[in-house]
C-alpha cells in the first residue's frame, strides 16, 4: 500500500464520520493530504533541526524563520522537543506529532493542532486562546493553568488529560472522549460538553452524566484514524530528510 492509498483511507474515515459537520469535514480532508514538497523544503528542515537542538535564542528570530514557511509545521514530527516559552501563535501544527513535547509557557494563541498527536504533551501555563484541537489525540496531555479561552476540542480524545486550574471559558468539547480527565479548579463557564464521554472525569460542581451512547461510534472511528495516521507518518519518516532520527521515531511511535 502506497502513501497515497493511506491518505485515501484517512479521507474516507473523515468523510464517513457524520458527527462532524460537512463543512468541517471538507477542511479536515484537505489537511490529511501531505504536501511532500513543502514538508521536505530545505528552509523547513533547517527550522525543525534548530527547534530540536534548542537553537532559537529569541522569539523574534523564530517568528522571522516561521514567516518564511508560512507559519506551517503541519505533518511535522516534534516528539519530545523542548519548546518551552516560544511564540508559536497562529502556527499550523495540524496532523503533526508533538507527543511528549514541552510547550509550557508558550504563546499558542490561534494555533491549529487539529488531527495532531499530543500524547503526554506539556502545555501547562501556555497562552492558547482560540487554539484548535479538533480531532486531536490529547490523551495524557497537561493543560494545567493554561489559558484556553474559546478553544475548540471537538471530537478529540483526551483520556487522562489534565485541565486543572485552566481557563476553559466558552471552549467546545462536543463529541469528545474525556475519560478520567481532570478539571478541578478550571474556569468552565460556557463550556460545551454535548455528547461527550465523561466516565471517571472529575469536575467541580458538574457531574459526569452526559450521554455516552452517542459518542461510542466516534471513539471507534477515532482509533482507526490514529492507526492510519501512524502508517502515513511511517511512510514519510522513511525519507531521512523528514526527521533527523526517523528510525528512532519508527521504533518508539505510540498513538493510543
């Protein structure tokens, strides 16, 4: 099976998920087709290597470089990178793998993490107004004390995720899986939890009685989506230019 075949499978999974509004499905399908020329560009590879080595001494330098690539780090592998305190506002991380990365204290306002892998990622104390985590896998991530005002987490998987003391006012978690997530001390004014799975989730002043039945089909589809995404990233990682430690990545990748 080729990379193109895998991408077709990904798009089919999105297209058949009727829980996602049609307009949003079309947008997500566009993100699930990797632009290999863009991903492999010399400028982008240089930025990623500099991020990996901690080579940015100022946000001004980082923003100047990101502007050259259209603030686009989609499909990128940034696993376990230490990015603490950097300015990634309005950066496109869609379909990226940032699992285990440290974004604590970062400016991530208007950043797009849709369909990304954020397993055990540290977003603590980050500024993240209007960030988009639609269909992302955020299981085990730490959003404690982050400002997530009006952020979008629709149809995401956030099992065991820490939202303690965060600002989630007017954020949208419709159709998400939030098993064993923690929200103690969080500002949940105006939060939307329609059709979420909240088994074991801890809220202050809010129960976990939301309907699970409507979300179970999504959960099954989400697992298929993440499995196919791992396959697509493996194809890309076979090119040594895509990631500086492609073989190491393939050995340690975990998506569930």
